[in-house]
């Protein structure tokens, strides 16, 4: 490879039967073994990425070492038995029709792990968007460290407000001037997926344009949107070996400014708590961290955070907050509060109605606030470092990435 931060790769795709080959990211439907049983029924005996991954719903429920060995064996069998077509030095333009009917385009290629650092105050060119929980990495490292093939579910974000990289490729593909590699319906309501082979003569121009994006945000060029722990595990495997193949990891880049990319806030609820004490300590915490707190807006430039308990809504208007994002302010407080009150339980919730339902219970509270805007993301990471875990969600579970492209990482 040419040491670009993101470049083409020798991409593997199955020769046929994509409908059974492609399954959703392993970190989805973690509370629904029924979903994964339906996937297994749909796949049957056919070659499938299901047999090359470990759905996280099964972590701790099976013989882990035996499962990893079985995955590695299956990877080798697929390589040896010629199920793949190989597309050398390739980018794949991906067209994904989502559940809401919108179209999300992306480019599959390789990102340089040597230019990635997931630490909280990283200044690297590739950064995590949210805090990496290092305790979650060893299992993922074990799955990858002896694997011969990688399959990405990482969605990497670029801040291309001018829409100068992915969108022109989409126009060319829609005009019929790109080779179609696959075109099929994803299983279990995942939408439709089409892949195009980007003409090789365009590769260098794509790479250079991506390189230039780093000038906008102090060198930060790529931000991991989904699949951060998978990407971090790939980084750790590279650090163990420093092999040329493992220096890079396959992923899909998506433009932050895509109309199909929607950020949804993830709220917090607290259980087994005294609501009056929580409200009082929240106020004290804010003031001790230099913030000015009011129950009404007294001037512009505030964060508004609403605390719910039963039928009571308390609005906090916060000036000079301890974090640039509302969710960051709440998470900083909850981390502090949980140390003092270890008996509480904090959960991460999608949707205001669900927060209200939970907060209506006895000794339960919820926090509501504005979600992060797409235009804020890169600037917030540049200013504050990685964001708190569970800051935002990029669409619904069924819209997450399905494993399709693969790459050999052990010769």
C-alpha cells in the first residue's frame, strides 16, 4: 500500500449467494438470541459470514476457545476452497438502502492502524468518537489474532461538507459506468445492498482528497462512527506483530454530511436513586465545576438539561458547562455520582417516550437533552477528546453494517 491514511485493498467477495453470505454486525441484537437463530436458519449450510464471526449475544454462553478455533478453521477452508473472487488494489462503492428508504453511500477500503489512537486525548489522524472500554478488547483480540481473514463492520466518518469524494462516485455509479459486484436484498429486513468496483484510475485521487481533509481539524482525518471496539482490537493485534498485512484494517467510510446519516441522542436513566438528592447533587456538581445554573434562560449560550422523576420535570439552564456537549455534562456528573452512590444503576436509552416511562417509576429518574449535531462532531472531538460512551446512535439496529467484503490478513 502507499501509506495513505485510507487506501485500496485486495478485496475478497464470494462468487455467489450474497443473500446468505451477508449478515449484520456481531454487536447487534445482543439481547435477542432469537434474531441470531433466524439468521442461522436463513443461512443453513451455505457459506456465510455468520460462520466467520461470533455474535456477541453468545459471549459467555459457549466454549469460547473451541468457537474461535472453529471460526479460524472455517476462514481457512473458505480461502482454500475457492469461494472468493479477488479484486486487487480495489475500492468498493457501497450503496445501502435503509429501512426508511434513504440511500447511504460509502467506500470500502483499508485504514492505516498506525495512524489511529483510541486514547481519550488522542491527537492522531484517526480517532475514536466515543470512549473505548478497554475491558471489552481482550475477547475481540482473541478472535482476531490468529484469523486469516477480516470482515469489517466499522463505519468510518469523514467531514466532507463539500461532498467532493463519495458523492461524485455515486453519480458515476448511477449513470451505469461502474461494474456492479453485487446487488441483493439483505436478510431479515436489512434493506438493499449494491456494490460497485471503483475504476482503479480513480484510486489516487480518492486517497489524496481524503488526506486533505485532515487540514480542517488539526490533523484529524477519520473518526470511527460504528465498530470502535472492533477497530481498536485490530489496532492491538497490529501492535503485537507489526506485520504489513495487519497494519491496515478494512472499513467503510461514510460522509458525515450524507442526508441518509442521522444522529439520534442516547439518553440516561438512573434507578435505585433518591430524585431529590440527585437533583441537589447535580446542581452542586455543576457549580463546583465552574458552571452557572438557573431554572430559566437568562441569556444566550446555555445547555438545557431536563431531569425527570415521576411527573416532575426540572429544567437546568447551564452556562460555562464542564463539557461542550449536554450528554458530556450529564455523563461527567453520573460518573462522579456513581462513585459516591455505587448502588445506583445507569442505563442508556433511545427515545424520549422510553425515558419518560422508566422515569415514572419509584426511585427512578431520567435525563433529557439535545443530541449532538453532525456539524458539532469533529469539532467536539478536537476540543474535548473522545466523547462519552453512548453519546449518539447512527440509525437503527437493522441499518448497521452487514459483513460483505473480506480481506486476507495472514499470508
